[in-house]
C-alpha cells in the first residue's frame, strides 16, 4: 500500500481517496453517475475486505 502526498492510497489497481479507521471515502470532482459511483465504492470495499481490511 503506497501513500501519496494528497492522502490518496493505492492498492493493486485501485486508488482510494481516503481510508480511516472506520470508513472508505471516495470523492467525486464532477457530476459522476451516482449508480456507477456506488458500484465503484462497492468494488473497492470488496477488494479491501479480501485483504482483511473491513470498512464501511
């Protein structure tokens, strides 16, 4: 897991905006499709869970 200066976290082929002790937070900078954003977040949560990292 590599951290960059803007606190973005890279795991495998995904980049997480923010990971706290309890939550995974993704920030969209545009009018992104809400449904697509939801599925992206669910995928990220699954990747984390597969690695033993449980977040909401």
